[in-house]
C-alpha cells in the first residue's frame, strides 16, 4: 500500500483494490462514504468506526495491514500496525505499540517524505515514525 498526505489534514491510501481517503470528517473508499461508528466492508477494505469521546477512531484492515486513523483519541485496546494521525505523538499513542506512526505534521528532526510504501511482510519490529509532506 502507498500512503500520502491528503490536504488539509488527511491521508490517501492506495491499496491493491481501492483508494481510501481519511480526513477528519469521514472515510471514503472510492465513492463509498463512512461518517460515523459502525462496521463496513468495501472493495476488500474492512472498517470499524468506534466512538471515542466526541470523535470517531477508524480501524481498518487494508491489504492485511491493521491501520487506525484518528485525530488523537484512541481505544487503548486496539491492535494497530500503522497509526495515521494529523498531529503530534503523545504517550497514549506509544502505549498502543504500533509498528509505524504516520503523521501529517511532525517534529522538525524527522525529515518529511512525499509517500510511504509498506506491505504486511515489511512492517518493522520496533515503532517507526514517518512524517508526510
């Protein structure tokens, strides 16, 4: 899968079967819109939207990789391979122990990249941080 920044505060994921757009208001899988809690399966992408406080955290399985998109509030029991966040990392995020944290804004010491490519068999052993430009 390929992950890129999708302005103003989202992410675009190109999978084998679909294009997933994650933004603060909704998740779009091709032309299908998800805008709240529930369970969905669209074009081989499984999505679980869970209310966490006043926000919704979206847990997805895309190409065999467990991806979570959130604006900062998370369910601490989730098992996450890739965590997508438009903001900085905090200690609650680290407790999830994701394999990769992908940020749209990050610390200055991490150089941003245009895109991030990953497959289930290439996930790192320890948490890596990627900042998209």
